[in-house]
C-alpha cells in the first residue's frame, strides 16, 4: 500500500457518499456507503472476510476518489449514474446482447408513429416489450393496426403539411395526419388507448370495442359492427395467449436471481392487469459471489429508466439492502406513483417468485447445454483440423487473410482471428495495400503477410507487448495455390515457419504448400465448418472495409466541389464524423461544431450532400 493511499484511508470522512476505486488511473469499481470511512477501510483491513473477486480487486487498487452526498438516496442515484458512465470491470454490469424486438412510441413528436425496434435506447420515447421473437411482435403490431387508426410510417410530419392520403387511410387504418385530416388532440386520444393496450390493459379496450359494436348494431350498420366483432376476436385471442396468473388484476414486476457459474441470472416477469405479458432473463457477468440482494439492486438501477418504468409493486426473490431507499429511487423513475419493493414469504406472490426461479433454472440448464455443445463443436473441430493438417496439437490462434479490390482500385486486406475456435473481433486488423498497383491479389497477399510479421519483429525488438505480439499457430489464406505460395514466401523470407494452408472457394478444398493434391473434407465436418466461418469472416471484413473506403472517397470527392471547403476542412469533417452515414445524418449545427468549420461552411456542406435527395423528392 502506497503512502498516499494510506493517508487517504486515514482521512476518510464519516459521511454518506460514493467511492471510486482506481488502478493506474482507470476506475475499476464504484460503490456507495452510509459511512465512507467505515466502508472503504473494510476493503483494506478485513481481507480474510472478502470474496475472491473483492480480494482480486483490492490487490489492483492504487488510488481512490470519493464524492460526498446528503443522504442514502443521493448516494444510490450517484452510484447508478457512475456505473453507467464508467462501466467498471468489478461492478455488476447488465449486458443484454440478445436484441429482442420492442415497440417504440415517441410521445414528444407531433402525431407519433408506432415503430418496431430491435433494441431499447434511452432517447425519451416509450418502449413496450421485449417480445420473444419477431412473430410475436408482428402479431401485436398487426392487432394494434387493426384496433387503432394510428400511423405506422415514419414520415416526418411538418406543420401545414397536406400530403395525399395513403391506402392505409382509405381502408380506415390511419387518420392521415400527413394530409391534415385529424387534429393533434383527437390523434392523442387514440394514442393513449394504444399505450394502454400495449401496456397490457386489454379489458378496457375490449369493453370499448363491445360498446361500439352494440351501437353500430343498434344503428343497423352491420358492416361496421362486423369490423368491431373481428377486432374483439383478435384481442380475445391475444388475452388467451397470455397466462392469467394474478387474481386481483394488478400491475406487478417479479424479479428473481440465481448464480450460474461465475455469473448471475436474473429473471423479469412483467404482469399487467393480472396477466403475464413478458418474461425474460438477463446475465450479470462476474456477479455470482455477490449477495443476491445486492445483485437485484444493481440490476434494477440499470434495468429501469423513464423509458422503461417499474410497476407500482416489484416483487423480488431476495431482500435488497436499503430497500426503502431503492423504493424511493424507483418511485422517482416511475414519476407517477410510489413503487413498493417487496419480498413475499407466502401466498400467491411467493408462488410468482417460485415461478420466476423455475424459469431461471430452466434457462441455466439450457446455458449449460449450449456451453457443452459449443465446447464439443470448437474443441472437436480444432482436433479434427490438426489431424487433417498433421499438426502436433490443435491450434490455439488461427489467423485468416483475404484481399478485396474493385478492378485494382483501393485494394485492402483483412486479418481475422480465431482463438480457441472462437472468433475474436478485438484482434481483427485492416491493411491498405501500399506497394501493389492494379488487381494483383498474389503480390498484395505477399505484402500483407510481410507487414504482419515485420510488425511482430518490431514489437519484439522494442520489448513491448503490442497488438501483433501474439503469433498464430495456423494461417488460413483465402484462395488457391497462387495466393498461398506468395504468402508462404513472404513468411519464410522473414525467418518464420508457421503452418499455412489455403481454402479454394470453388469447392472449399484445402490447399497445402508444395502439394499438388488438395484435401476435401466431408461437408458435415466440424473442421470444415470452422475454417469456412473464418474464411467467410475474412471475406466479409475485407469487403466491408473496402465499401467504406469507396463511400468515403465518394463523399470526399463531393466535398471537393464545395466552395470554401479546402483539403484541411475536408480532412477535419471526415475525421470528426468517422463514417459517411454519420455525416449524411448530421444537422447543420452539428457540422458547424467541426474545428475550422463555420456556419456558412456547414450550410454549404449540408445543401450539397442533400441536393440529390431534394431533387429526388421533388420528382416523386
């Protein structure tokens, strides 16, 4: 322990607040405490009681910062915000990469649309879901269109707009705000019903539809009554698919957790109007050592937001510490009414927790089976590949290379990597071909392999562990004997002798150096599937980069045509926006933020890049 760290520990205040543990300037853990002095000192003076994870963290800590607040609620809010901002390695982090579909409504817009989105963003809009699978969300969208005349297009509606109504309006599926045929007040009245329906409150919608059907029948408008009858049938079928599990018909969230290996699984069941409308599980990495109540607190502070508010009652499987403070925070997030966090001991609510845990155990079993299958798939494939290529042992690191160009213009190469049979995108590299003119894939491959091994030698000479320091055990060249021979000559010229093979695209045959006959693996072979994945990934990565370069050059050439945008400003604009798509989507004010670009320059760039779009719109 350094003298500076010791001094900081001795001078900690007895106040509530947050602490930020650091290692070499990086924040590795964020925590909160009622009494900072007592809490932080425990890390350094009671190591015998710590979990392995905490001991590993403390060993790396060489500094810490503190932030004082007025009370427990402020400490919890600050901790939540700091974790979301810094994503510290040793904190419990919610990482959901499954991208289940959501339905999005941005109530801040004029005449909001109902949209299908693949992920939930914190953009101020309302999100409903997640829905398990595209078929379910499409069914919900179809019923929403059937029930409510709300627009589902994303056309920007400007004040005074008088567009021609589309077919959806003609069949009664849209109120046509784009044509000025509905007021905002009338439209928002329908929108409120949409939000109630998507929130799971079907009974109100059903009652209203039944009343309308009866009114239409009394007026002998049987065609309209039949339309309402079909809509009632659609809602009833939707209700039947969602299990009625809560007799009192209240809104509740049920959250449970169990440890699985080094991680923790969390289940969230959303009950609306007494019906289970959604059940989903999430993984919290490296959280198994934490107390279950702490896990639930960390999860809820990251899961809930103003876009995704909690129900008035949140039922949990384990008691969170400082649950009253957590309830206050969730009540603020909800914004409308108080949220109660409750651990049931018996009765129907305890059965709901039991159901959530049962779902988690089933998910844990599936995860274990997937891991076992993945292990068999990768380890078995690597073993088979080693036997096919007569290697001494299965390769740990495999590098794949491919060349991409358009008639020799903007030639690029890709280097993709598998470690232990699994794609590792952090290790990917791009190369711009520098010494070869025209479409010469053989010479280009020679240049790329030469540069790759020269970078290794340079890092070795400088004594640094860089991005090229890990040598491959096996190299895949996308191509036949020609590319393979040039690649091998480049490697040998620098004194390396690493096993290398080519994969000819025609019939996916393995080409070996200095051998006339190729190897054909069975099309069901796991080894063949593994090298096909690597080859396809190298091909995709090379083509993607090549397209970006072509698009960037296209935009750069268009920027050259704009008066006042010289080479320096062009470079600054392209560097600032990184991608062509980002520049095209940027507003004038955003372009003007680029160093050296004033408002007039920004307006000129915007007008020039969107001139074709405006001409196209005018001709439609």
